[in-house]
């Protein structure tokens, strides 16, 4: 019998397990990794280098926030059920309003609330709730560029899930929904090779929970040459030692597909995966759209991105690739010459050559380079893959790495040459050694403590942030661009690097992308106009777009307190306004000119405090940009929603700026 139980996630425990296999036993009962992070008992690990203290990689903010919300919802449910009505609610929950008024901006010609405060932008999520949507991605359909597909973290039905969006008119009107991931039950013991699928879909295995997953995070989208959309998320259960199954440490990665002509308006169901009687196998048809799943306290899947090879001249045309971080506890490969570490998080990859019906056995791709990493390059997060349009079917994957012997970290990239057939079990990435994209300077960056120790943040908005890279390619000449934020200028600014040889070597811009000072700039996204010199051949260099958030810096932000900045303690924390900007220029000729594309908006509050996603998105069609972001412009008229300023997702079709921002 399928049971929908309250939540369970990966346990974090020093357990020695074999590297591989599908029959590992579940680990002893204890709080899981994400639950520890939600409770604040899992601290961000630190080591001491010759240059000082250094933070290692840890679970992404999206996963931690989703787990925290689920944990708090469980604890508060019983007390709220008996709570009296809030004063002034007049029985409707609406602030001083007659319940007959349309305070929700419900559209008369749809089921959605697309008209809700847009201020010159287009609202992407169409739900009428006052629950968070944040952490955005966007892509265009190469078979029909007026068709845009997008995704975001989405809390409309309770615990955080992933939501998808689609537009048929270049982003002016949108539909949305939730992907059909919730038939899938956790069965890693049945994820070894079976007739019809010779691949393995687990890292360490473990006996399955025989239950569906509880929540999800980290959406990503891609579209192939036929207009077939793909949508991915990590799926998780939250292991709690409060009467639930103590061996539930379920985590997985799913990538489902839409169909050509559906334009991303729906996605195919991920099947339940019920095992047959011993030897506990499932038909290959029950494993479609499953990349990996585990039920083992020593492994956790995090932060995937996907990309499709839609190039007509590619030998790998319509292959789809996913890369992500696999957190491994008590793995001997995690040891470094600098200090022992509790876990490592190498980048893994998988691919499908038949539209998601078969996904290749996951393989570690982040590699080894003694000139760059103290040991293996396996303290990683935030990978992002892109196909190179050079006729070889090559792939470049960039990622954030902290295996350096100093406090300065790095953005790396690997060039891969995928080959083989996923249905036959012969598909492999064939990646080379990592190369340096650019340094990541975190010295003096602002820190806040959201419950797991001080971590990188935007004090004015009081939200988590990160230095994970994003990658894009000129679809004509193959020039690659990677963007990321760091603190090298004494404030958080946006960096840019370029490769003109397919990701083998990289050059950095001499100045940040953003021309303005006195603000923190963060969560950049990047894309390139597809033409050798953009649409203006008289101008030299690739026409590059970079979009990002901006928040006013607080007083004395460079003087970080020992425990990090905190609201009510340090002036300006959780009190500054933010906006979203789009910059555009030529190649590495920075800073770029920019336009502010959103209204100013206040920090997240109430039950949305501390988080506005882990990334934003950008797609460029010809020289029209489609940035996508989340902000808090909309105010809830209801007293019992736990929030005043609700996070919604917005976009705007706008000409890509083209010039310097001096």
C-alpha cells in the first residue's frame, strides 16, 4: 500500500560504505542531513588553511530552506489548528476588506491571478496563493523561439515543490503547473541493471522506503531541437526521529520530458517504480525519467542543471545532459592533505540519448588536477553544463570548487566528449581534467547566521547567497562565457570569463560586469545573442547579456561581526531595498551598460525570511532578453498567510543593452 507519510531526508553520519552497489542496508535511525540543517544542528564545515579559516561546501540554500519550512510546518500545525482568529480578520482573514471584493486580482478569463501587481513586468507563476515562488530558470524553444519555458521553487501546495511555466507569445502571457513527480516511490534497491535497462540509477542504494517523496527543490529546464521540453528537480524525504520510519533517508534526481507540440505545458508522469517479487527488479518502463535515487544516510543529491544538444550538425543531436552535486559522507576519497573533512561533494553527470526514457549510470566528472586542487577536485557545488556548437557534440561543465590550499576558492570547468547510447548502457561523458575559469575571492564577504553558522549573505535583504557559476555559449561561433559573484572589490560584484577554444582555456574580464558601486550584486545569469557579432556586425565582440539582483549595502558592511549580521542588531539588516538589473555589452569589455527591469522591493519577511532562491535566469532570443527573477512587490491581504510581502516570479521582454557602463 502506498502511504503519504510526513517527511524524511538523507542522514548525515560517518558511515563507511562501499563506493557503489545497490544493496547497502539503510543506516541507523537519526536526524537526516537536511533535517539537521533545518534545525541548525548541521553547521557549515570549516577547515584551517595556511592562509586562515575556510568554509567548505554544504547543502544548497534551496534544499535547506525547503527542509526548514517543512520542519516548522510540522511543529506549528497542531498549535495553529487551535489558534483563535487574528484580531480584525472579521472571519474572512482579509485585512479590513469585505469578503466580496476581488482583492486577489483573480482573472475573469483564466484560473490564475496573472494581473496581480506587475508594474510593467509579466508575472510568470499564475497561482493565487500567497506562498513563495523563487529560484528561477528560463529557456527558449529552438524550434519555435516565441515559446519560452521556465521553472521555479514553488510552495503553492504546502511543502516546497518545483513549478513549471510556459509562454507561447515571447513571455507576455504564461501558464504554469507542478510536474508529475509524486507517483514516484523510493526504490533504490531495484535501481540496478534490469532487462531493457542496463544502467544503475543509484549511488549507494539502500532498501527503499516504498513511499513517495515529500518535497523538491532546484528546478532546471532544457529544450531539444524538436521542441521537446525537459524539467528536473531533486526530490527528498525529511528523516525525522519523531515516530516516523527511522530508516527513511530518501533523496533522488528526476528529469521528465514534455512532448513536441506541447510547448512545455505539461510533462510526462514519472512512474511509481514498484518492484516485482524477488530479486526486487522493476520493468525498464518503470524507471523512465529516473536519474538517481538513494536511501542511505551517506549520500545526498543536490543542485542539478540540465542542457540539451539542439544543434543540427552535432553527432549527439537531441542528447540531454544533467550534472549535479553528490554529497558523500565518510568516503575515503574526501580526505585532503590540508585537514580531514566530514564529507565531499563531487560533480556527477548523466545523459539520455532517447528523450529521457533511459538515463545513463551516473558518473563522477569533476576530475583531478594537482595544479588546481589539493587532492581530487571533489569539494564542489553549483555545476552548470552547456553544449558547444562546434560539430563535435562536446560539452562544457563549470562548477564552484573549494579544494584550494588558501582561502581563495575557484570556478572550474571540464570539457567532455559524450558518446554512447543510454538505452544500451554505453553512454559516458568522457571528461578531461578541470581547468581554471577564475578565482573566487570570499575574503571579507558579508556573513549571516540563518541557523547553520555564518554563511555568505546579502545583509540588506537578509537572504542567503552563493558564488556558483552560470555558463552560456554563442550559438554561432562557440565562444563560452561564465559569470559568478565574489568579493574581490570589497563588495559583491559580478565577474565574467570567456573561452574561445571550447572551454580549454579561459580569460577574465579586467573589471566587474556591473558599473555601479555601493550595492551588493548577486545571483547572476548569462546568455549570448546568437550571431558572430550579435545583430550589429559593425560592433566587435560577442553580444553578451548578464542579469543580476542589486541590494543597497548596509552601514559598515565590510566589518563583519564574529557571528554574522543580524536583524535588530546591526543597522540596515533586513531593511534595504533591492531590484533586478539586465546588463549587456561586448565580450570582456566590461563594465557593461545596464537597465533596471524591476521595481524596488523590500526584503522577504514572515515565513519567507532569509531566502529568495539560489539563482535567477536569462534567455536571449536574437537581441531580445528575457530575464527571470523573483521579488516581493506583492503584499498579502490575508492575516493568516504568515507573510506580508510574498515572493512571486516575473519576467520582461526587453532589448539587450549594448555598450559600456562607464
